[in-house]
């Protein structure tokens, strides 16, 4: 298993993996925007034949477009938009490795002070990954965040710069 930076030519496979694994799906231009804007913080896992079996897609937010401004929002931080691993490749440590590589790059390259993400309240495997394995905490609960009305946990992890 190989983990490396995601490239624009990986996007069709990343999108296919996302469609298999999550109800939150995005247009190709969304994926492209992330890879081109922040090329050092999104990663893929590939099998021995070079097939994409997992990915993490992230962005950097400096809060400049957030209203109203507050000190937390204007801190430079990373945000994980999407992560998934194909079912037959789970519990091998791939998601943990993808997250750690992205977090390290957010911190060293962009001087991000924390990383944030949203997760469905019912998504026990993902919550276990973030909280128990990576050390994230729940910052707040966002009611009816998802299109189907489910609440999101807004989670964050402070990064050591
Ligand atoms: C969540 C997901 C990305 C985890 O991927 P993964 O590669 O299987 O995770 P890892 O093997 O790196 O797991 C690392 C740790 O996270 C926790 N964890 C991961 N999956 C878990 C599960 N099903 N049950 C309990 N704990 C789990 C464990 O602590 C695990 O360490 P361990 O295996 O030594 O016990 C994967 O289940 C997935 O793609 N789910 C569907 C998409 C999804 O929900 N994405 C997140 C959206 S917010």
C-alpha cells in the first residue's frame, strides 16, 4: 500500500471512491478546486496496482471571508472536507495515515494552528478515528447540518507548529 500526494489525474478515482463510501458527493470542479488551490495537503492511498483505495481531501481557511469576524475564525486552519477508504481496505490504518500526513503538511507548510471537520453524529467509525485515534475533540454540535436533517459534530484538533 502506498500513500502519496493527490494529483489532478487522480480525481476521477477519488470521486468514484467518494460515491461508493459517502452520501456527501461533489461536482468535479469542487475536487479540482481543492487539489489546485492546496496541492500539498490532500493525499491518496493506492494498492500495488496503483488503484486508489482511499483519499483525504482538505483545504486551508484563513477566515478572511467569514462574517462576522472573530479571533477563532481568523486563525489560519486546515479543514478536512472528505475522507474515505474502500470497504475491503478498512482497519489497516490507512485513514489514520492519510489524516496525519495532511495534518503535518497543514502545520508545516501553511502554519495552520488547528484542523477542523464535520462528521455525522451517527458515524461511529469516523468518530472513533478522529477522537480516539487522532485526539480530536467535539467543538460544537451543529443541528440539522446535513441535507437529510442529521446533526453534525464539529470537531477540531490543535496542531503543533
Ligand atoms: C472512517 C473511515 C475513513 C476509517 O478508515 P480506516 O482506514 O478503516 O481507519 P483506520 O484503519 O486508519 O483506523 C484507525 C483507528 O480509527 C478507529 N476506527 C476506525 N474504524 C473503526 C470502526 N469501524 N470501529 C471502531 N473504531 C474504528 C480505531 O481506533 C482505529 O484503530 P485500530 O484499527 O488500531 O483500532 C472508513 O471507515 C470509511 O471510509 N468510512 C466511510 C466514509 C466515512 O464515513 N468517512 C468519514 C466522513 S466524516
